[in-house]
């Protein structure tokens, strides 16, 4: 299966490739994505996929992805704003959660894939966990140094890229995408 990923985030490309080792995934050849103004992850992921569609071969599946971290103690924030709410999102999250008892959080990853005939597949993956107060670990990106998944004792940045490839919100969403395309008989071909 060959697909084009509509993202400017190199980490996401690496994670898609690790999670779907049988796929040939290339970046959409554009850097000028429109601003993420949607009020849902689906709307933002669709915006990226539709933009990617314009810059991809007609017979390619184009994959748009939007993700974020939702802290229960911040009423689900920063959520959709995770990439934009601060120059250093980790520092701000630690600051906002200082003194907050409820440290539960979850990662969300929503994928909108658009096929050669304009058909659309929407899938989501989540990862429950908690935000810890000190950074730890060097792998992953974004909030990974302060996010400990449920059932684990280390941060995602400590657990590492191989762990993410099987267990992350993004890995779960990509598996759901592969299963959906398999069911629809679309998992052959594409460019
Ligand atoms: P966007 O999908 O480009 O809007 O960016 C989502 C933002 O959410 C990223 O810039 C990160 O701050 C955060 N995020 C999404 N997925 C992850 C992840 O796997 N690890 C850590 N942070 C993430």
C-alpha cells in the first residue's frame, strides 16, 4: 500500500512508517498547509487531507492527521490547541497543572484518509495516561517527556519509539485505518 501523508511534522511521518512497516508512505509535496481553524480533530485532519489531495497524484490515498493531548484537570485542554497554545507546550502544561490534583490525560489521534475517487475513511486512536511533574526521556516528541501511559511507570519519551509504534494513539489509529482499507478492498495499489 502506498500513501501520501499530509503533515509538516517529520516525527509523525516516522511514526506512521514504524506503525505501518508494510506501507510505502511519502510526504505530500507541499509545506504550505492552511491554518488549523476547525472546531474538531476531524475537521482539521480533513483540511490537511484535502490540501494534500491537491498536491498528490490522483491515484494516491492521502492521509491527514490531527492530534492533541487532553488534560482532565484542564477540562480537556489544550486539546485541539496542543500544537499552538505555547512556545513550550510542556512547560505550560506543567505550569497549568501545578497544584491540580487530577493529573489524568489522554492523547487523541484522528485520521482522515481520502482515496483516489474521493472516498473518505475516518478513524481515531486514543491513549489514556497521566501527566507527571518532571520531564524524562529522549524519544518521541511533544508532550512525551511528561506523559505516562496507563499501566506503565515511565514516560512515553522513556518507553521510546518502538513502544510508540505498537501502543500509541497514532499506532492505534493507523491500525484502524489499515483495517478499514482492508475491509473496503482498497488496500492494494495507490501511489
Ligand atoms: P497537530 O496535530 O499538528 O495539531 O499537532 C498536535 C500536537 O499535539 C503536537 O504538536 C504535540 O504537541 C501534541 N501531540 C500529538 N501527538 C503527540 C505525541 O504522540 N506525543 C506528544 N505530543 C503529541
